[in-house]
C-alpha cells in the first residue's frame, strides 16, 4: 500500500490523524499568508515558529503512516 493510500485510510479512520492533518494544512495556509505580506518584523518570527510546529505535525503524520505499513 502506498503512502497516499495509507494517508487516505488514516484520514477516514483515525481521528487523531485527522486532527494533526488538518492542523498541518491550516498552518500551511497561515504561513503562506504571513509570507505574502512582505513585512519582516514580528511576522518573520511568527512564520519561523509556525513552520517548526507544522514540521512537527508532518513528522507525526509520517510516523503514523510508517507504523501503518
């Protein structure tokens, strides 16, 4: 089973995975919006912090996918 197939299955069946997945996607949108503002003040620090959180969420999803193989 491919990673995409496992992800689709987890999205259907695993509430915790759904939560992490949608939080990851939401942070992605927030980061894109902050980066598009062209202001480099507190926004830059916010973006860095959000990117770290987003990466952590992605790591959790990938770990869950690996354990589902």
